[in-house]
């Protein structure tokens, strides 16, 4: 799959919007308790979406400067994100909100890996 610079950001935007739309859909269809889950969606989704966007921006900058170091940069930024995410999720009191946060964590972790692999496999 051939990806251009701007297409990576567009792909990320589309994936993020789909994730948000699906989560709102499931909350509406299954009538989850709005006090528990909706608050978690409104606070957790932006945290993981913005942290993944920052990682993607850093990876694109590093790719443009020295593409051979992108793999190492990915490991470092992912470790930092995992550490921050651990402390963020551990502060959540409600178990239902923790589960929702972990679901977002795994979804955006997968998104981070896919975006980094697209950059690493990009042909110039």
C-alpha cells in the first residue's frame, strides 16, 4: 500500500472518527448508563486520540529527518505513551470506566502500530 505524507494524517482522522462514531453507536443502541460510560467516552477518547496524533506527528517529523531511526523513535514514544496511559487509567475509580478506557487504549495502540508500519514501509 503506497501512502503519501498527507494521506497518513487523513487516514488517522478517518480512523479516529470511525472509532468515536462506533462508540457513540454502541452507547445509544445498548442504552449504557450515561453517567458511567458517556463521561468516560468524553474524557478518555480525546486523551488517547490526541496522544496518538502527537505520536504520529513526531514519527512523520523523524521520518523526514532520518527514516532509519523511526523504529527506535517508535519504541521510545510508545513506551512513554504506555507509561502515561497507565497512570491515566489507574486514576479512574469506576470499573466500567476503566474497561472503556482499556478498550480505547487497545484500539489506539493498534492504530499507532498500523500508522508506524505504514511509515516504515513507505516507498519514496
